[in-house]
């Protein structure tokens, strides 16, 4: 028996929001948790942040960016279809408490990933400033959802089609320059974006947490594929994270490790495209 797709909503080009029937995960999921899906018996295992959970409906929501063969197949999933495996919640949840003023920074599909954290931090009484960025306006997602839980929401696009022209870490710099005293910065997005955020906050000693998504296989600490270097020590993102102190993460090593299978990923994608079977049965 598989896991049924309850809804599938395209959010932007190559980005889809999926609601999956998984009551055992929905009952226990907290902000910061992730799950691992496998579409078919021979499919790869893909880690994805739990963006929302509905225990009453027995469902969890994920947002998927097309980045390879499996995520491309997931773009075409339809309500009523089933995927083979959905395992979670995995990882450690975000430490939600009252900090004071918090900046939640999201880049790309990471904008969806900061949503459950921003909501929980606001519910805990914090003043929440939300900063979101994308390459272009068409790729901005979860803006409406985040605005509901933000005292202020600022937008940046690389091409200037919406909001600040430039990168989202530059928005963070502007917030600090106007005199905001931040007690916590929480960031999710591409590795280079999270590294840039860390360099903005490091000189000021602002506590900064990032959620890492390295290459991962089993998600239980057995395979070691997701190892990252934090504070000079090896950590497994799946069981020690996925959240870490941004000022302690070796982002350059993380970038290098994430490129390990680029050739194999390209072969898999090319084979899929050439086959013309871009469905879950492929």
C-alpha cells in the first residue's frame, strides 16, 4: 500500500506543492522536520522539508523543486496517485521559543521551508521579519502564507522584477543598517545564500541557524552520505540536524560534497527525457 497524493498544486515553473496522505507523520511532525519519499521500488530516496502538517486530515505538505530525475517525475503527480514510501518525521525539530525579534530568511524553494518556522515563532510571541528572495518574480512562492505570520515581509529578486534588485542577504544587511536589533536569524535556501547570510551576521555575533539539505540516502545516520563539518567536527545532517549554527558550518565543503554525483544525475535526467515517460511509472 502506497501513500496517496491528496492534492497537487503548481506554484511556479518547476515547483509543485504536494499534499500526501500520511497520518502517522502528520501526528508527530513539528517545524524543522523533514521526510524522505521514494516513488517506486527502484527509485531514489529524496529528503524534503515538511512544510505543513494536518493531523485532522492525516496529511503532510511538501514543496518540490525540479532538480533531477525524481523531482521531475514528482512535478507530474496527480491527486489519487500513490507513491511507494514516505518516511518521517526525520531530523530534529526547530527550537521554538521566545527570542524577541527574529528574521526568517528564505531563498528559492527555501521560502516554503521557512514557513512553518516563521509561523511557530510568531505564535511563540516573537516579532517576525520575513525576507524572501528568488531569481525572478515568477519564482516567488509562499508570499501570502508568510505574510500572515510576519510583522514585516520584504522581497528581493535577482533581476529586479519584484522588490529589491539583488540577493536576499542584501535585504538582511539593509534591515540591520536601519537599526533593527535581531535576536535570531533563521535561514533556508541555496548553500551560497546561507553562507552569505552567515557572513552578514557573523561580525555582529547574531545567532544564526541554517537548515542544511546535503545528499542523503537513508536519513537515519547509517549511510553517512549527509555528513557535514560543523565547528571542525563531522556531523550527520539527518540525525544531528538538519539545523546547525551557521557560523560553524563549512559551507565550501558542503558545496563540494553536493557536487559528487552531478555526472550521474545528468545521465539519469537525459535518459528520462529521451524515454519520453515522465510519469511515476517510468
